[in-house]
C-alpha cells in the first residue's frame, strides 16, 4: 500500500480552514498516521496541474473561487455536480479525476433539520458555486426560489421588504461578512424579516455574521454554515474512502 495518502483544499487566500482542522482531528481519532491534509493556495486555477502531478494525492476539496473553474480540469462529474455546475470535492482514482458536489448534501441536511411547512419559498442571496448547490436542493424538494445577485433583475439594490415578507426562507450564499471582515453585511431590507422566517447563512467563521445578528433581531430562526460544512466534509470522506 502507498504509505502516504494526501488530501487537501484548493482555493485562493485561504487564511483559515475548517477542513484542515476537521480532517486532522479525524486522522487522529481513527489513528491514521499515513494521511495528511494540506492547504493549496492557488493564485490561478491552472496551478492545479502541478497539484495533480504530486504522488499519493487521493483528492481534495474546492472552495472559493474555483468551484466552477475546476470543472475544465476534470475527467468526469457526478450527477449532482453536473446538474449544479459546481464542484467542491475531487476524487483521484487510477489517474481519473472525478468532481462531486457535497455542498448539496450538507445544505439539504441543514434545510430539512430546520424548515417548517409554512416556510415554502426561498430567496437565494448570491449566484456562485454554493448558491447553485442550494438551488439544486430547493428544486429537488419543489421549493420555489428566487436568486438575488448583483446582476439579477431583482438585485441587492432593489430587493424590497414585500418580497422578503413573501419568501420565508432566506439563504445567504455570498462571502460577505466572513472573517476577518466581520462587520461587512449585504445590503438587505431586514424590516421584511419576522419570526416566520428561517435565515441560513452559509458562513461559519464568525459563528454569527452581522447578517445573522440583524435577522435574529427581527425574530427569525437563524442557522450558520457549520453543520452544512461538517456534513459535506463527512460526505467527502466517504467519497475518498469508497
């Protein structure tokens, strides 16, 4: 058996990584001495070519801003990854590189844990890879949704209270408010939020973003991205150890 099994995370400007801690703890718990998990900070996606050449690489996670760009460098996509158009987990087996989307799995578990029947329509804030995984899950559960981004017809400048009142699930999928910029917050009509709302912010660091605090002040049920992150990591571990 190959003695060294390498895993890791690719992204840009990754100062803090949940995944590294999570997997290193897992290796310790399972007493796996031959596994390592590293951070691969890439300035440009084409640098992934060098990574593919490194011996013992089992696969890696993918974070902002490469969840969509990585697709061109892979041989195959899972059904979910193909439908979503974004990849956050790559498996390398016998030289074949396959992309998966475990964000969808993690988000689905989070949503089903907290959603009430009366919360039947969702606003997706953002349009990147994470937002695409969220939309895939909402579609799967027949929950109508509307995406708000800088370039959509309804955008952060013209989104109004009435719309927010009507959509009882709000999912914040942008990186705005992530550590270290914890005071930043999306422009959003929080007046439209009430105790009938479920507000999910996919950010996990800090635990409580400014967005979550503002929503929580209006009485909404709020959830951060920690559980989703944990669940998508467990799913990635399953993929790498098939």
